[in-house]
C-alpha cells in the first residue's frame, strides 16, 4: 500500500515543485515585483530581455538587478588584435546558457522540516544558491549566461498585493504567467540551452516514509522539434549528477532522465512543463531551445538535506552542471 502511495504522491509533489502548484503561499505585502534585466555579463554582450519586462510595478529596480558576477574575469580578457590593427578578429558567438532557479518569492518550492517539524530551509533559496554558483563558473569559462532570476522573487507575482499582469492573456494571473515570463526572457536572450534547477520534495506525516523517499531525476520534453537534443542533455545531466553524488558519498537512486509528460496530472490542463514544453492549454509562447530540468536530490529527505546545507557541496554540484554542459556541447554542439 505504501509502495503504491509513494509514487503517486511523488508525482504530485514534484510537479508542484516544477510547474503545477506553488508551495502554500503566504501573504507578502512587502513583496516587490520582479525586477528586470537578469542578463548576466558575459565575454560577449548578450542581448538583454529588459525591453519585454519594462511594464513591471517596480521600474526603478531595473538597473539594480543587472548582475555582474565576475566583472574582471570577462571584460579584461577580450581579445585585442595587437599585431595587425587592420585585421578584425573573428567574432566568436558565445554559447548562451539560460539558468532557471525554480520558484522564488512567495513560491518557496519544496521544503525541509527539522525533527521538531519546523521548516528550516526550502527549495527556492537553495536552487538560487546553486544557480548563482553555476552562473559564475560558466562566466569564468566565457559562456554567455542568462539567469531567469538572481534573487528571491517571482518574475510575475500572483499572490497577495502587487499582482503582476496577465502575461498569457487568459484572464487570470497565476503561476503560469510567472513561468511564461521566464520563457519569454530566455527566448529574448536567444539562449542556446536551458537548465532549470529544482529540488524534489515529499510531504507525508510519517517521517519514516519521508526518510525513504530520495533520488535523482532529470526531465526533458519529448514533444519538441529539438527533443533529441533535450533528451541527450537530460541524460548527460542525469549521468553526471549521479556520478557526482556517488563521489560525494551520497547514496542516491536513479529515477532516470525521463519525459516531462510523466508529470502530467489527470484532469489538470497541460501535459508538459511550461518551461520546456510546447504551448498547449497553458502557456502561449514556448521556449525555443533544448533544455532539461534537474532535480538532483530531495530537500525533504534528511540525509540529502544535510548535503544541501554545505556550500562546498553546492559548489561541486554547480561544477557538475558545468561539466555536463561541456559534455553536451562536445557531443551535440550548439
Ligand atoms: Zn521545484
């Protein structure tokens, strides 16, 4: 009975983590709306997505959120032709990676509860930490990097005050509008690849059952023109993360690199993740590049959560994503 129960609940929770259902939102009267340009500096300027986001309630926040993680690492190394000034260096178009830390703001994502039953940390803050580390590491390797968010916010708030606009135009402002803004942003930046970073979670009143649920999953969408690329990227990410976790001494379970349609909930609209999938009943503009959504561990699992509390673990996980991206490029190209 329990064995049957677990997979069912898992699906529900994971989808919550990724798409369908935000964590129980709390009123946040102080929440400010998504700030804007999340384009991170790169060795070659990346087209910014600022323009499409200028309508937000906090227009003055735009400039402050242009992040420059490693200003000295990139700009100073721009190739300068020294021998023959008349020769124009061949422009190298950077490979642009879009990094999407899941959730944010009122949407905490999956949560971890301590032995007293108190929530002590949660998905949206941990995935942001990993994403910022990944952005820095990629910049050091001269990748173009786009972050869908670089702090603790939703791109389009849909709870409490300061509700954002109806991006999808179906007459309702909800979590899909936030995800649509993420898709619009990475499309505008012309990213070559997208990696969405999440953590899985499992809620159950019986702590022993929570303890038994762990493992690693990577999702891709099989219903896109570039599905084969996405599938390979997901497989590579899964393979690299599993190898990393084994090396880190974390016992994990391979849940596979699997199609996002496995997350579909009967009766709910949409068969795919908004960030990766085709537009059907929910979003209106799909992402235009291959990608995957990684759920390396369960934040709800006490053992996996202990690892997530270590900065060196998060750094190494970020480095693992870099290695996976490089392996993907070597095999698939752009
Ligand atoms: Zn999530």
